[in-house]
C-alpha cells in the first residue's frame, strides 16, 4: 500500500494490550512508539524499525503529525494531552 494511503500511528504503551493493538494496525505507518518500560519499547521497536522511540508520551506530539494515537494501559486521562494538539491540527 502506498504511504500516502496509510495512517500515521503513534502507540503509547507497547506491552500487553498495547502490543496486541500494535499488531492489529501494523500494516499502517507506525511513526512512534512510546513506553516507560524499556523492554516493551525494545520489543516493539524490533518489529517497527522505522518508528521513533520515546519514553515520554508528550514528546511524541512535538515531533510527528499523527492521524491516530493508540494509548493502551495508561491511567492518564486523554484530556491531559489531547486538546493542545487538536488545536495544533485544527487547520488541517
């Protein structure tokens, strides 16, 4: 599939449920992986070598335009980080 037809996806939380969700979208353009657990991050990075790796989810949105953000297993409410980035994308 042409990269222009793929979604740019960032996955936050790449172990457990996040790893399962990552596997289900692996045909898309995985641009960023984020996990505080280095083992989970390394395992996901081995499967998605072109994706940048982060341990701080806030850094992901400073670097990439992301169509979809899968956050799995986080106890952080979405409103903590989503609204500022929605405003950033509002001209798209």
